[in-house]
C-alpha cells in the first residue's frame, strides 16, 4: 500500500551472476521485489529469481514479505501452485519455476469480462489449488488477478505467498506489523480487523475474483484508503447481476454467499464452494440470486451491524510444544558478531529457535532523512543476510524482526510475547558512571521477562588455538567452544566437498585442485599434527580426511559426462563417510571433556546417532540443503543426457 521503486536502491542487473544463475532479462519491477528471468548454469534450465528491494527500514514489510514467502514456499507442491526451488544462496532471493503465460489481470478488469464457462473453468482449478493450501494449513490471504497466472495450456498457477499464514509457522506479520496487509478491494472484511488465520478469508477473495471475471467490475471502490475499504464492515455488496444481468441467478447466489460480510454466512470450506459451482444448475432460485438492484440509498444512512472479530484474536507467535526461544538484539553492528556467535552456541546446545531483532527507532520523516534511511536499510539487509547465513550453515533458521519503537520497550514486549528463555545483547559502549542507568542493558536488567546475557568476545578459537593446549588444560568454557567448532567443522566440510563436486560439474574444462589441506578440516589436522600432542584426535579424524581425498581423486578421474558414476560415488561412499565423520566428531567431544569434573551440557548434534544426510525430508538449509540439491541435480543431468541419446532403431518383429 505504498509507492516505491526498486530502481532507487542497489539491485542486481541483467547480465549479473548470482551463485549458479545468470540474470538474462528483467520480467517485472515492483514495490517490494524485482523478478528476473535467469538461467541455471548447471541444468541450463530457465528459472525466475525474485530479489527483494533493500529499503527495509522505511518499509519493513519488504523483509517480512520475503521471509514469509521463502518459508511457506518450502511446504508447497501442487500443479496449481507455482513451484519453489530451494538452494543454498549467498544473498536474499527466491527461486521459482519459469512458466509461460500472463496473469489473470490481462483478461479481466474494467470493461473486460469472461464468458461463464471460461470463468467456471478457471474457478475449478483455483478451488483445487486453494483446497490443497488449506489442507496444508496455509491461508493465502492475497488472492487477486495479479496473483493468478494463466498458462498457455489453459492451466493456472497461484503465486505470491508473501502475506500467507501457515499454522505450522509463527505469524511474524501479525505480531510485528500493525496495519492490515493485502489488496484492500479483494481481502475479506475481517482481514481489515487483523484476522489472518481463517480459511474463509480466501473464500471471500475467490468470490470477488468470480464477481470480477463475470462483470468486469468490483462491488467496492479500488481505493487504498483504509476508511473507504472499511465500508465493507457494515455494507452489503452490489449484486453482480446489476452489472451483468446475463449471470444466472444461481451463480449470483453462490457469489453473494462467498462474499458475505460475516464469515459465518460464507461457505464453510472451499470444497463446499467448489461443489456448488460444479452443480450450480441444480441449485434453487432465490430472491437474492435474482436481484438486479443495488442496495437502497437509505442503507448508506442506516448501515447494518458492523463485522466484528469473535473474541480477542490470539497472535500466533510460537507453536505449542515448540522449541525454546532465544532472542538476539542486534542493536550495535560493532557488537553483532559476538552476539551472533553466542546465540548460535546457545541454539545448538538447547536445540532452540532463534529470533534476530533490530529495533527501528522513530526518526524525522523528511525526504533527505528517508533517503538516508533507505541507504541504511540496504546496509542492514546485507548484515542480516550475513547473520542468517551464519546460522543456516548449521541448519538453523532464524526469524528476523524489524520493529519500530523504543528499544527497551520493544525488547521487553518481544521477550514476553515469545516466552523467551534468554535475551542476548552486545556489550555496551557506555562506561559505568553517573549516567550508567541510561544504557539499554541496565534498563533491561531492572525489569525483563527473561534472563539477560551480555555477549563478550571469545579469545579462544579452537581452529587455531587448540594445538597449543593439552586436553587436561582445557576449561569448561573452552571445551564447549570446541564442541561448537566441531559442529561447524562437519557442516563446513560437507560444504567444501559438495562445492568441489559442483565445480567439476559447472567448469569441467578447469584444472581440479585435489589438495584439500586448505579446507578448515585439513588446516585443523595440520595444526594438531604440528603440535605433537593430539594423537588421540588425529587417529580418529585423519583416516576420514584421507578417505575423503581418495574419493575426490576418484571423482576427478571420471569423465566430464559420467554423471551416473559420480552419483554412485557420492551416494554410496561420500555421504556415508559424512555420517561416519559426524560420529567420530562425537567421540572427539567425549575425549575433550573426559577430564572435567563438571563438564558443560552435551551438544545434541554431537551425541545424536541419526545422521542428517540420511533424512532427505528434513527441513534443511545451508550445506545440508546443498548436499540434497546435489543428488537432485545429478539426477537431472543424467535424465537430460538420456533424453539426448539416440534410441536404437528397431524393425518389425523384434
């Protein structure tokens, strides 16, 4: 509901490369994102990249829209829903399948309408798609002609899940954004009051779509003014037959029931709505269905009872039985690395969910200041992506919150809303003195719903410093730091190994570097060997490192098109070795803590006997996602080659 051009901010351009994609052309530039047609350098297939704008401080909805769609997209797989492609990425963007067609807006609108059979055919597919969403506990909440793609084969695709609500995910939009979201003249009346979980909101929007398809009109003005939009709370719509008397009365009855002001008066489910559309000729004639007159003028003076939400709407911020909540306050960018490191450690120890919060303090609304904030937003977008990637490297998926207000009040409220176990802050830059009570930390210490932890810089780095110690010299804190490093080590090597394979696939003409000593794993082993005092750990890890190197050499010896051979090595040897590596890292952890009288809590990843690469249905991110992508990509390359190979000629009788 705002006017903004992405072109004012730093965005990729046609011809640029992002990860394994090359941007070929710009498809659409909107207020919140730019869509590019891109080519996958591996499969040579065309995809669509949706890259969000960066003015997230002036317009936090940009970040929320992106974050929401990226998460909901992981749950979707249906012919009537756009297919999302999930990969490890270096920045914020969404990958979708590329389909040929135009949105429904190109066919309907003022003065443009569809024949009844064509409209019912579209509604049949839309009902099937929305029914699937509702069965997945997803409510789209932004169904409109611009979000329905009509393909050349007459099928449809539902797109744009940035405002969707999912019962299985926290609803960050409901918690952090005050204003109702969605296109005002399509969303249900109760959405204007903050409702985001009722599937009947989608039924209302579908009724509005059918209304417009058959009339070329809408019963309400196309206005973004919230006061005009709220008229629907206490006024009934103009019947569609007023604009098009050729609409059968039974169809009008169906439409009016779908767009009833009160949700209880609508269809209870999409299936009921769909059934009536399929057998509309058998429905009885009613006075409401036959009416061709608009509501009388006196109704404007004496409106009906306004729509009200039933009871207080509980915002879904956490899920029942969900993991513990840890909040990281990213207030001072100079301290953010310490905060992120501490929160990652806590999340791995406690198997916790993480929320990263940046408080947007109110500033002047002048044009110059807004431009400055836009630039700051671009910079913040980069820092937040760095933070997200840090967590996703360990298959953690943090939520990001941008909340306007006073820092202490926002953090206190968020801790209470999430029932957080701990709030992590960076060390204050203010020195103790007469004004020390003014610092954020000291004000929060006086009264906060959860414990407060100040993150400090950790001087001990196991990757380089462990070799200077003996096992019995390690403190509790150092052993715990080693545990977190071991988790990082497993994911980093998984990334290193899969990246090696992708480099072979993408650039078969390049010379392959088979020296893996430059990896974190290789450097770590080299430092331990140089110290001469860590034979126990070396004996556990060195054989695995050597076996990884052997597998890499065998992969490199394969021909550039021997994708089946590469896949067999990867599935049969590389991934099982990764599981063995994880098990041995658990043994290293036990060895390091054996001398401690009061050892720190065990990190679940290191003691869990289940290997992540053996669970392909597990929601995953970072290197683990890349490991699953690699298997899928090899299957695609194998299939493409099989399709290109000529089939042997046969003769009759063979």
